[in-house]
């Protein structure tokens, strides 16, 4: 289950769908592959570090999924 204040990011890289979940409150960033295997998990990040990562993700045109939208509209 996704916690409150979590942001979901989704993109395609090397013909694979990747997903990232960032949370400023808990200071975590987790990146998953298309089979929901964890590729990278960072914990203990400050709010500023998570915000900076989110800015990098948006600069690379990675789509952010809103809480009320269907994920298939972005694929």
C-alpha cells in the first residue's frame, strides 16, 4: 500500500517499464522494475535530498502519476 505523501514516477528504459516511489516524509526512494523487483532502495534521505531527486526526475521528463488517475493512461 502506498503511504500518504508518496509520489509515484514511471518511465520506460531499455524496453522495460520502471517505477520509482519517493516519500519526503520518510526520506525514502525505491525503484522497481516491471515485475516489481526492487532495483534500488535509498533510506535515510533528508527532505531536501528527496526533493532534489524529484526535480531531477521531472527534468528528465519522467511521468508522475497522480493519486486519482489510472496508471495505464501513461503507458
